[in-house]
């Protein structure tokens, strides 16, 4: 039983951040909002004809934040007594991205919301239901 539970936890901790990273890259290609430093703190969007399949320099949503919140959500379910530690670490990741001027607050806010949603979705999809 412990081996099966450990396998499930491993799968959860692999798939939630991985899926969040993939979804984030696809969203960056779709939204195409560039990072704050490119336009001196103003919003700017990359034209579709300019590097259509490159996410370099795109910031909406924040992939660091999205992956961190997906992992934090799963860790909070696995270790509920430490849930605020996981969310505080993920929030710290988001804060450092804004402080470093790599992202707008809206970039990390959307990343946090979507990362949390993906973490919950993966948890619901992969967790083992108790058998009675």
C-alpha cells in the first residue's frame, strides 16, 4: 500500500508541474505579451509574424509562477499540515519575478491561478480513490 501511494505521489508531483509548464508555453505563444523590461515598463505585444513559435521575451503568464503553484497545490494535498509553507514558497517565487521586473503583477497572478487550477485538476485526475 505504501509503495502504491508513493507511486501516486510521484506521478502527481511530476505531472502537475510538467503540465503547467506546457500549458504556460502554449498560452505565451497565444497571448504574446512581452516582458516589462522590453518596453520600459509598458505593455507590449509581439506581432504574429515576429518569431511565431518562440516564447523568448514573452511573459504572460509567468511560467515560474505557474509551475510553482501547480507543485505547491499538489504538495499541499499530500502534506496538508504544511500547505501554507508550499503556498508561501510559490508566492515568494511570484514576488521575486515581479521584483526582478521580469513580469507584471498580472503575469504572476494569472500564472498562480492557472497553476493552482492545473494542480487541482491533476490531483483529481490521478489520486487514488479509497476502496471500501
